[in-house]
C-alpha cells in the first residue's frame, strides 16, 4: 500500500471528511489562533507552528456547513498552489483515523469534494483542499 | 501631549510602534512615525489638522481603513514623508521586531496592500502595516465630496 492510497478521516461538524494522508504534514492540538483584520473570508486567522505562520481555514464555511464545531485538533496540510507550496490548517472536530479505502465518485456537488470513501460503515467526503480553498477564495 | 519618535535601527531588529484600534493590535515601523499626539476633541475621519509649522495634513481613522468596529480614537500618529496622520485608539508599546514574515499566499484580499507582512514578537503574531495605505486612504477620502465637506467642517482641530 502506498501513501497515495491512505487517507486521514475526521469529522467536521456533522460531516465526515477525508484527505489524502500524503497531503497531511501534522495533526496537532488546537494552537492559539491569531486574528487581524483581513478580507479573505475563508480564513479564520493564523497559527504559529514550528516558527512558521500558517493560515487556519474555515472548513465549515468552505463546506457550507451550518455552524463550526469546536476544534479538537488542527490538521496541517501541504498545499500545492500554482505559485508555491504552502501549509494550510483546518480545524478538526473529533478523533481522526488513518485508513485505506477505495475512492468512489463524489456525491456532493461542492467544488473540492472529489470522491467518497466508505469505511467502518460510514461515508466520508474526500476533500481536495487546494480546490476547496481556491473555490472559497473566489466566492 | 506630543512625542517625537526617534528610531535608530539597532542590531537586534527593526524598531516598531505597537498600537491598538478596538480589539485589534497593529505594528508600524518607528521610522515611519514622526510624532505621536494626543487627540483631545474626539475624532472623525477626514478632518484637517493644523501643524505647528502651519502645514495642514489630512487625518484618517484607522478603524475606518481596516474595517474594524468603531474605536475610541485618542491618539494620532503623524507620519513622516506621507503628509498624513492616523487616528488610533492608543499606543501600546515600542518594541524591536526581529522577524517579519510574508503574509501567507492564502490571503488574497485588501490585506495584501494593508500589510508589509506579519511580525513575530514574543510568540505573538501582529500585522505590520504598510504606511503607504494611509496616504492612499487620505487621497480616497478627499475624492469623496461628503468627506471633503466633513474635512472643512472639522478643520483647525
């Protein structure tokens, strides 16, 4: 099994989500969030991790969820944008697992939801954080 | 009260002024600040302040520029070379900033022009404002007739 076939699954409020394990840099306890005025609505603030400033994205907002759940962890992912590689953090509202599963076609019409995983009798939305964030920044 | 700001660079870092507007804190390079004045008569954006040398310069309100909740503006940062003053709530501290990091690329809005970057100061992250935006805002205000009228009405403070 390769990293590309592994996924980190986690709850985001009432939604079960997954991201490719290869894109996950770290899973950490919630860090202090520093906020300052800005107009990028999909960003909640920034966290400081290992001396690096990492934007914390509003995953609930990006997924059009009714409300944000308290963060149990911050999942820090590596984003590959056209210009550079950058870290991005998202709040995770419960326990996470590392799993392997087959990817099924996405049922959700949301941009950034690129597939569905079934694991332990549950359905997980497979997220492409680059696409999700890019779509959020265009709104 | 009026305080002249001297800001020689030290080997340790860039001298900065930390100021507050409402619940937000910002940093500006001390080298950009000529003088810090108390603001005795309350504040509205757009008034003209008469300087000791007879020069008049526009005053912009920091809460208006950054779109934060209206703040009790009690002090003025008179900027060097920019022909503008900024009404702020208060100065919090002077410090030396050892590191300024670029704003993450995920930020794509007006903040890219508002800030030079983010300053790391004693495990805190503070936005380092780009002083040029205050002069730009003053020009925007003067272009709005309503603001210009307000400026006239409040001139001579």
